[in-house]
C-alpha cells in the first residue's frame, strides 16, 4: 500500500501531480498555536491546468461552520464559475473535457477530467471535537475549512511528477523519513509553485500540450484516498485504495 504524508506550509502552493498535459496544485492553509515550532496544515484549494485550460476550486474562509451555506468557490480561465446549488447540478467546460458535478447541494463535488482523472471533493471544518483531541487551538475567526479529497488518475506518463504523481512511477520508492510518528515526505522546494495555477516548480513537467499516447502499464491507474486523516493537520495524507 502506498502512503503519502506531506506537511507543506501555510499559504504556499505545491504540485500534487505534474504530467505534460495535466498539472494539479494545492494551496495549504494552517494555524500555529503558541509554543509550536510549525503550523498545522490542511489543503484549502486545488488548482488544475489541463492542456490550455485553467480552473480551481477552494474552501472559503469562514469563522463558524454552517451546513446550510456552500463553502466552495470555483473559477475557470480567470473568471468566477457559478454552479447551481442542486444535487447533480453539472457544469462542462467549452470543450466538454472537464466536468464538475455536485454530489450534494453544497460542499461536495466530483471533478472529471477526460481520460486523466476523477477527483471527489468535500469541504469540512476542523470540528470542536478535532480541536479538543488534537489541541489545535482553532482561532475564533476561522474554523479552518479545508478539502477532503479522493483521486483516481488514469493514463499518467512514466515521467509523472508531483507529491502524489511520482508515487505512480515504475519502481517508486517512498522517501518519507522512517521511524517518525508521522513519516512526512520532505522536499518542499522541489514541489513549490509560485501560485495555485502555476507550473514553475523545480520538478514540474507540464507543457500544456495534449498527448494522444496511452500508457498501458500497471502504473496507469492510481487511486488515492486523502480523506482519512485529513483533519489531523498534517497537510495531505493519502493512502492507495488498492
């Protein structure tokens, strides 16, 4: 089983997947209680570059969580994107190769990128019970709304990079520090991008060019569940579902 732990840094952006025709980045949010040497972190937003298109989704900042309010914000090619708050309400990109569908009226969607990925996203807060158990000391003006995500990747190239993407490479070896209570992957400098929709990290290979090659290998499908443990404040924690 593949297990990926990546802490990242609050208010910074990192490459999760980088392939010639697909780039997925994450923005992290965080909180550092007094006396702690580093932030607790969670994934607050995802940015997607697919061929020549750019879109994003993010959990909006809110002081107090309210289930009756939609905490998801979308953009496509630099413009705000409105998706009606109805179950199974669906938006398609102009080329019909990107689909966003609401799983419930609010705070839950599935993103489908043709022949490349399916991503299930839920927005959740850090709950009072999480706070009590983990001693996050959540601030009064921010419930730290964040994303729980499940990924299913198809047809990734053998050169794919990024925090999650490189786990699909043939011969992948986990570089997480062994022996730690949480064996976190390092290398923030390798994966950092300058913005949510940039592909300028040191290991990024995105070119924006569509590929007609089908990579028929045992590594062509990658299923990762990044929901379990998502509220623990360790950035992103993913486990393979196979």
